[in-house]
C-alpha cells in the first residue's frame, strides 16, 4: 500500500464524520480539531482508518499525533512494518 | 400547584411507505385509500421509505448526524420538517423526546459483527449511539433545542407513551414545547428472526389485513414521524396556529409479561383517555389493528364494548402503510391530526370479511368533520395506551 492510499483512507474517514467539509480542507498540515471534529469524531477516524488499513493498534499509539499528516505517517509506518 | 397547561400540536413531519415524503403526501394516501407496496425480501422490512439522503439535510444538520444510520437521518429529516411546519424559529427552550427504545438494532448488529472480526475495529461512536438519547442529542444539535432530552419506550405503543410524557411535562410547565420524534424501525436480523419465530409476521407476499378474517400477521412498513407539542399559551404567544389539542391520554399495563393481547386492558385505557367525554362524541377511532388475528380480536372486542351502538367509524392505518412498530403510534397520531384538519376519516382498504359486525369499519374514506379522535396503541408486554385528540378549531 502506498502512503497516498493511507491518506485517501484517512480523508474518507474524516469525510464520514464531517460530511459537509469540502475535500480541499483536508490537508496534511491541518488537525482534525481545526476542521471541526470533536473528541468522538477523532477516535472514530482513528479506528475506521485502522480497520480500512487492516491494522489493530492500541489507542495509546496515537498519543502525540497532532496533524492529519502525522496520523498518515504513523499508519503508513505501521502498515509497512506489518505488511512490508 | 398551578393549573395544568393545555397542550397543543402545532406542527408535524412524516415519511411513510408509498412514497410519502411529507404531511400533504400522507393525507393524500390516507384519503385515497392507497395501499403502499410493503413486502420486501424476508426477513426484515422492505426499505419502504425509499432513498434517505443525508445530503437533503441543511449543512449544520449534516454535521449533527455525522455518519449516522439511515434511521437517524430519516428521523432528523422529519424532526426538522415538523419544526418548519410549526414555524418555530427559536427552539432554544424546546425539549426533544425520542419515541422508542433500542432504536438502532441493525447498527448494533453490524457493530457486533465487526467486533467479532477484530475488537479494535469497534467504532468508538457506538458508546454514544447505543443510547436512544443519541437521537435526541442529534436533533438538539441540528435545531438548537436546549430543553430536556429523553427517550420514552413502549414497544409498538412508543409514540403514544412519548406524547403522553411530553404532554405532561409541558402541562406541568417543565418546558414550553418539544419535539416528539419517532425514528423508523431499525431492527437487525436477530429481531426479525425472533418475530418470525414468534409467528407475528405475515408470510412473504401477504397483505396487511387488519380486522379481516384473512389476517395472517403484521406486515412491517418503514415509517417515521415527528410532532411539535407546545403549551397553548406558548403557541399563542408566538402567533402559531394549533392543529389539535391533546385532550386526554392514558397508559396501563395488563400485568402479565408476554405478547398476548387483552381486551379488558384495552377498554380500560380507552375509557381513561376519554375521561368524561362520551364515546359517541368521537368523530372516529384510529385502531391499533395490526392484522394479527389475536390482537385484532381483542381490540375489536374492546372497541365494541366501548362504543355499544354508537355509529363511530373505526379505521386501521396499518392497512395502507403496514406496521412501523416503534414508530406506528406516532404515525397514527399524525394521521389523526391530518384527518381532523382535512375533514375526513380514512377507510380500511382491503377489508373484505370483517371479524365482527359490531363495529362500523368503512373501507373507503368518509368526508366528515370531527371534533375528537381517539388513537389507542398497544405493545408487547401488555402495554396499553390511548391518546385523545381534539380539533383545535374552536377553543373549548
């Protein structure tokens, strides 16, 4: 899986919880909070993204992630580690 | 203690089988006696509401519903329609009362399946959505309502139970008004299988035949509705036009768990809801009448005893739109308001061989102005309810 595919997964999950958000708003330098996601939305995006990427990480793995790009990096590195 | 406030209905929203998207469409279906196509693939109801599109919601409401189920979106659509119908522009003081319990069973089933696949993939949202008050919260976010939020369950009588509690809270001055929202049924395969095994469902392809010797069980119909309830003084203060008054209501239990109906309990709640009003003052009775032989027989017995020789027409809305289960009672209250307002009493189409000759059961609509309508509803567990509506055209 390419890194861009992971970004696509995360973007889709964000759109599921923020359906009125224009695509162009979902950028790697933004945080989900800035886009209007509440605490439940944010964990929903994490879990939904893990499922789509075929990963099962403990929720503590996401501590310290502050941007959409950071989340993509984390998911991609774990995906690389798990699936090569 | 202060005199209880009078409570009126000032707006309604509805979606029902047969392509019904609003009150005008529902009124047309009822008056014409149009039987909606209901049977889908067994098990489970046909998705008879058709397409339910979150994109039809205004932007803030889309965000409030946040990837919610089809049922949640449909419920929000009718809630917003009811508020618009009532011309409510400031809903801050309003409450939201959800009619029904365990309203997201299909969702829960899917979530459980996901859990069995990988526990870490359980959507965290489930922790909030598993509570029926999640719908109240979504409606509150979309409308700005900041009054009480609660859910009132009563199986197939949930709509009546919710209206009764909401009306009492308004009558006591706990809130000036509220939305009562009955979401469409969202049973999962487990609930459908249990109902089928219980013998409650009509066989595939069979029509819904309330009060008919050919009745073979109920036919599910996906429908949802919402009512705006307000104190008469709050409605008048903002210049709203009341549609009907909640003139009485009653709830009782048979005192026996299980699914067997009971004529005596049905009679007891209908009499309690009428209070001092004689039964022959009713313009019509909107029967619960599911098309289940035992239930229809018990209800017919209770109605015949209540009415005696009074020529009060009795009708069965489920003959046209099927049984919306948790939403059914609220949909029937909406139907009653439309009949009071429209000056008609709908018929029970398809009724060929009535199970009794002691009731007046017209098969086609009557053009008739009614002042009062009674809407009983019953639920598994021996729950019995009745709501008495009064046309709001003249002050009592």
